[in-house]
C-alpha cells in the first residue's frame, strides 16, 4: 500500500495493490468531510457532517 499526506500531515490518499484507492477530504479547520473509495468495479463516497 502507498500513503499520501498533506502539508498538515493528514492522510489524504491510500493506494492499494491492484489500483483501487481511497481519498480523504478535509474541511479548512481539519475535520474529515468525506472518504471517496475508487475501485475496479464500484465507487463509494461517504460524507460526514
């Protein structure tokens, strides 16, 4: 697996073997807003309040 972080050391992306990946989206104050999962067969988006 490969991990990517932003300038504030927050996890922003995880790339899995086989090419699927997850993106993590944050608000300007650092609260996690969403996780987007992308794969070969399905894409899933989860959004938080």
